[in-house]
C-alpha cells in the first residue's frame, strides 16, 4: 500500500491495484444474463439500488414468474461481494430468513428457484428476492418503535432457537482487534495520527473490555446484525402488510440482543431513553429482555465505529469507495476518529441507559 500526501492529507493508494475490480465486470448485460440462466427474462428495465457492500438491482421481468415473485413481475437481484462470505455463510443467512418467514416474521428472503436460493454465474454468487416497497419508519413515534420492538423480539425468538455454524460473531476480537490489525497491516494510518489513534483505540478497547466483563455472560443469539432504520421498510396502516418489514440480512451474525436495538436510537439522552423505553416495552410483549445488556450499548457503538474504518480500508480497491468516501484516510478523518473514540470512552464510563 503506497501513501500519497497532499497538504497534510493522506489518501490510501493501492500499490498494486487489480487491473479490473470484480464488480466492474458486472455489467447490465451480465446481470440480465445471470437472471436468464435461472429462467428469469428481464425486459431491459434495470435499476441499481443503494448498496456499497454488494451490487443490488431491481429488475422488471418480461412476464410474471407466478409464485416465484410476490410482487408480480419485479424482482430484486443481489450479487454478493466476491470473497466476503463463503457459500455456506450465505446459505446460512438464507436459512435464517426462511425460518423467520415460516414464523410469520415480515422479512424479505431469497426466492427458491430451481430448488435453491443461491446461484452462480460468471464467477458471481447471487440471489433473487421479491421486490417490496416501503418508506423509512417514523422513529419519532413511540407506537412505531413499540411495533418494531415486537417484531425484533420475534426475530430473536427464532434466532435463539439454534446457533449459526458458519457465520461469525460480533465480539471485541472481530470488530475491535481484528479491525486494528487491518488498519496497521496495510498502513492506512498517516504518520501524524497513528500514535494518537492507537492510544485512543487502546483506551477505548480497555474500557469496552471492562464493561463487557462487568456485565458478565449474556446470551448470544442469531441477530439481524445491521438493524438501522434504512433496513426497515414501513407500510402505512390501512394497506396490505401494514407495519415494518425487515430487509438485508447480509450482516446477520451472533451477538447480544441489544445490538439490534441500539442503532434505532438517536438524539440526546432524554430522547434515547424515551425511544429505548418504547422499543423494550414492545419487545417484552413477546420476549424477556435482559437489561444487563443496556450497559453494552456504548461498547457496541464503539466497536462499530472502529469496524467502519477497517471496512472502508478493506473496500478501497472498489472504485465506488474512493468516489463516495473521498475523505477517508485524510489526517482530518483520523483526527475525527480519535475525537470520537475519546468521546466513546467517556460514554462507556457514564451510567448506561435504562428501560
């Protein structure tokens, strides 16, 4: 990894970048050919949906695929990032979604086509799902939060029935120490910020470790894993399927239940307390919530912050990342990360939220 400097800014520049990133070969023609290989004929209307990790497209088909598509003749095709998940890990995600749908939890899962949910074409693994519309939930409403809380409890009831075998866990190691190793191994930290970031990282991780140890053993279950508002689509009351439905189980992994709640909180402490109270009230209509886990909210937020930087670093060869995250790698970026880690250390030392 070579480093270029410009007026104190550092930008990671691949020393030996691949001639063509894998996704650059995923042209609209290849996408349509992939669908044709499993018997789905696109009519040429193809729209890329928002996704950095994978490539996701809404595709209109020439004719209805009958039971294959719950939305008539519009489907969503997801092409998985090569070398991120193994087939076994992807299939475990699909199986989890199938379990949830069987329990009547409103999750959008991959369709069974030719007796399988995972397909391969030209080196890409892909799946096809029904196209489901919806808007972001209005998280200012306690009724909406309670409704989401009820469905999260149902997801976790299914998630607790058996463990993942192939998918990883969310832990201090996987999101914290492993992320540090990625950043140091490939020299993503500029020299003027490296020692400051490492110090802030060490203090934050020591604090997070102490909080995890003070909480003690909590049950780790299968989670949605990335339950932010953008992954919940809301259908207004009065319409079929009213309420939330959950999309994108791509980050499903094992961890504490509170991981699927805290990303729905925002604002000042008093607002977070109100939001959390509504979520937990709804949650406990179906499943008991271990309130010891509330102390893990800030450590989990800290781990996500650290993991996010490593995620950007690992994706830097993908051309859409330098375009969409041009500020990554600069000294200003890392100064901001140091400031946030120091703030998180203070937050982890403060009294946790209650519900």
